[in-house]
C-alpha cells in the first residue's frame, strides 16, 4: 500500500533535480540482529525494503536513505515494535560515526564536539541534518530530515535521539540526562520504553526532533581528548569535500525552517555566497530557489501531517508561512488537495481504505 511520503507529485508540481540521499551504514549494521531478536527474519525485512541481504553487513557500506526508512518502518510493523528506532539508536556509539566520531571524541569541549557533528555529519548521511540551537540557558541538539519518498520518520527520530543520548554520555559522563526531549510523532500507546531510557517523559507531537539540556554542558572539557588524533581526523574530513550544491541548499533550508526562515538571502548567507551567485548556480543545475523551497516545504509538510497531530497553524509556522491560509493555498497547489484532506487520508489515525483510490488518481494524472 502506498505510504504518504511515497505519493507521486502531481505532474504540474515542478521538482528540483533529485539528490542521491545515501546513508553510511554505521551502527545500523546491528539492525538485522535486532530484527532477529524481535522474532522476524531480517532477510525478509531487507528484501521488502529493497535491500540486498548483505546491505548492512559492512558499517562502511552506503545504502539509500529511503530504503533504510522502509526497513525501519516495515520492521516496526512486522515485529509489532513501534519503538524499534529507539532500540536501534541505543546501540550507537561515537566510534560508529567513523571520522566524525573521532573528531567529536577528541574535541576540547562538548560544544566543539557537537559543532563538528553539525559540520561533518553529511559524511555519514545525505538526508539527515543535525543542528544545534543555543539559548542563554539551554541548548537543543536535534536532527531534521529532508528528501522525497521518505518513510519511517518516527523510527528515525527515535533512533537519532537515542543515539544522541549515548553520544552525550560518552562526552559528558554517564550521569548526563536531557532536561527535555522533543519527538515529532504521535504519542505511542506505551511510553514506558521512552521514559526509562530518556529519564524524562518526552514531548510527543513536537514540531522538531531534539534533546534539550542546560547550556553549561557545552563548556565541559572532554576527558581523554587527544589533540594528536584530532588533527589528522580534521584533515581527513576536509579532504572528503562538501556536499553537492543542491544538498547544501536543501540542508541549509532545512535548518533555517526550524527558525521559521526560508528566504534565498538567508540561504546564500548561510552558504557564504552572494544571492545572485546562488541563483546562477541553481539555474546551471536546471532549477530555481523557489522550486527547491517548494519541494522541501512539501516534504516537511508531509512528514508532519502524516506522523504527528500538530495543528495546521503550527505546520504553517514551521514552514515559514505568515499564516495558515497561504500554506493551505500552497499545499493545494502541490498536492491537489488541502492539508486537512491529506491528513485525513494518510495521517496516523486515518483509515487506509481510501489510499489505493487516491494512488490510482495520482498515477493517472
């Protein structure tokens, strides 16, 4: 059955050229064993997700991010374990991040380590964007996703925050706990696993995915950090290069949307280039800033409408709209229906009865 974020865009919706959206396997190499422990044959789950039986065997292997999302979501269903992402994220350690983990572990302070994560995590994932939001007294460490055809956002969110807890405990000490946890998906029937792991009750149906903690942790020195290991790791990370332009623009936009910003000037400034230069380079890629922005807004809207129960006003604000009316007009232009109708069709509490009919109508467009 067609999932919400797999819906084909109507033919009149101009799309930017697609990016690869690849993911380094890392600690997801342990996912088949976890699926087996939960009573399901991992080879079947991998095949259903469109992955080869040995796709996760090597942590250095790279697989499509969308396929990993299908694996997580499908495994959550067949094992009847909605929190499988939480279980998977609990297996992560800094060493599983490769060179990024080495950079973090050997940074002088926790703040420097987290900034290295946001700067170089594209080496691990082309579709997941870590971010830091620093206030006077608290800091949010979170992760946002972008890309068309993504499913399993709830499982990804759980995995990212569980992994983030492990990373921060390695950097700060085993006693570190978040003060708040924000998850952008509906409240599960059973929250016990979440409370036990995070040590706080998460805020479900949040507008973003993040761990919140006191700002003083950012200044904490990292015990055992080795400058001699930091320098070659930085050289290796820099040598790997930056993401391609469309990825840079999409990643910058995804972060800016968290603050309600979405202008081309903001993106150009974030990428340290002139707005005219940005427009010229996008034109050379066969697209425009507005097309990239519309596509990203549509993808984020689909994530929030399908996986959470936040209001349309909140969705509009997340996407950088001044109000719900312009958002609704844009969404109707993108999807040939209102966001409310879309949520009724494909939201977490929606009946699946109408999905095949809707798929047929879109495929015939």
